C-alpha cells in the first residue's frame, strides 16, 4: 500500500496526499504515484532514519500516532531538509531545527 511519498523539492519536505489502493482502480493508483514522483524527489529510506527516529522518540517522549510525525522529522534530519509543508503545523512544534509552513500561508 502506498501511504505517502516522502520527498524533497526546493529544500522542502512534502508529503503528497495518502493513496488508498482500496478506493482507487489500479490504473488510477499507478498514475497518481507517477504524478507524485514527477513533483518530488523521493528520498531513500535507511537505517540512519530509524536510528534518528529512535533518538527523537526518546528525546521528545513520543507516544502513539506521534511516532509517524517523528519519522518524518527523522527523514528530514538525515537528508538535511529543514522546511516542512503541512496542514498539521501543531504536530511538529516540539522539533527543533524544522521550519513548519502551512500551505494556506504560501503565496
């Protein structure tokens, strides 16, 4: 299942909308994945991201679903990405060194 493409564009970390295969026909799912890949550079997953995620979980006492946001920040840290474009700005306030921008505020 494709949950999100983690990528960077112009030094921004972007998370395209979640693709739910059970709601899309295969052709539409593939087409949307290709469209997302044309917009962002997909960054590699690695053991370094896991280790950074674990460090952040301990440092910030992360629990539950907050672990997903922490993984995003871990990937950003490993890949040297400082800016995050997201509607969920409050979810990232705890993390240092991340500039969080709401898309509604981009002109």
